[in-house]
C-alpha cells in the first residue's frame, strides 16, 4: 500500500528554490562565459540547469536580471580575495587563483570587454571605485610608490591576473608551459608577487 504523500517541511520548501536558483546560476555562468551576454540563450541555460525557462523569469526577471545576479556573485566571491589585512601581493595572487579556478567568471568579464561600445562619460561603479580607494589607502601605508597612480596600476594588475585565462595561448608560447599546469601557476604567481612587491620602491 502506498504511503500518502506528505507536504514538504518548511526547511525543505526553503531549500528547493535555493537549489533551483543555484543550478540556474551555475548554468548561466557557463553559458555566459562561453558565449557572452549577446550570444547566451535562455533556452540553453534552462536546458543546462534542467529547469523550465519560465523559472528563470520567475527567479531573475529574465536574462538581464540573471546577468546582474552573476555580477553580484562575483563581487561577493572576490571580496574575500581583497581583505584589508592581506598584502597587495597576496591580493593579486588571490585574484590570479580565483581567475584560474573560476574561469567562467573571467571569460564573462572578457566578453563584457569585447562587447563594450565605449562611452564619453566615465562610469561610476561602486565596486571598482572601492578597489581604487583601497589601493590609495595601501599607497598611504607604503605598499605603492607615491608617483604611481592607483587606478592605472589596478588596470595593469587586472590584466596580469586575467592573462592566463584570457590569452592562454600567449602564455604557453612565452613560457613553454600550459596555464593548467601546476608549474606555470606556481611560477607565474611567484613572478607576479615579486613584481607587485617592487611597486613599493
């Protein structure tokens, strides 16, 4: 005899939507990372996540909302990499590690750059503004030479941290090592650390 179906308990009801949201976000990260915002398809994201397309609209209000949710996730993920108690060299090494371990996020940012049409007006983004302010604080603390501009230094450090993910073929041709190899990752992280430490000179 079949047991009567019970209603899910409160905690179970709470977890199911969270798991569904998580599956959608993971699928979207892969899809956006592979195709960029313009090329990503909601149907492909739903297929990867194993959900109905309508759930994406329900949880994220469509493609743009989903994209914003991924950007917010990256900001939360990367916050731990830039804690004030870490040295600047440690921060750069942590971002390098994040970009290698979570390549879809790095590719997502690269797609953003490729699709960027530019603007005459400077964009004020609190996330990046805070990063520049943090580097200014570090400069006052002696981690960055006084004659260096924190905004431009950050741009160079971003490029350096993204290089293995965005231009792996160049890294391979220059070093003779695959960016996936432990040898490359350790050597590159050490060289980056040395370069960053010299920025205080």
